[in-house]
């Protein structure tokens, strides 16, 4: 038979969130990044994602991960 293709792009966030919440012990956050292009992953989008990863890793190393503080830090850093 033909291979099956599954993409999270076709599912509502609520379905993905519910699945992850029910099947993991993780705290789930969704963070959207507006793409510069739909053709390929642009350098700008990659750089933006890397900045987000750096901020989250830094907060984790400092044991400062909390929803409110992390949101405020990301909002200030990514402006």
C-alpha cells in the first residue's frame, strides 16, 4: 500500500494539546512563529526559533521556568 502522511498542520491545536496532555506528564505550551516563506524554512524563521530556544534554555539553567516569567521574558526579548 501507499505510505500514510500525517501532519500536525491539518489538526486543530486543541486536538494536539489534548493528546499530549493525556499521554505525557509534560506541561504543554504552543508558541507560534509566523513564517517568512511557505516554500522553505527561511533563515529568518530559523534564527527566530533559535532565539526562542536560547531564552528557554537560559531560563531552565537558572531554574526560572514559570509560565508568567517565561512569557514576559520571551515577549521582552523577541520584540
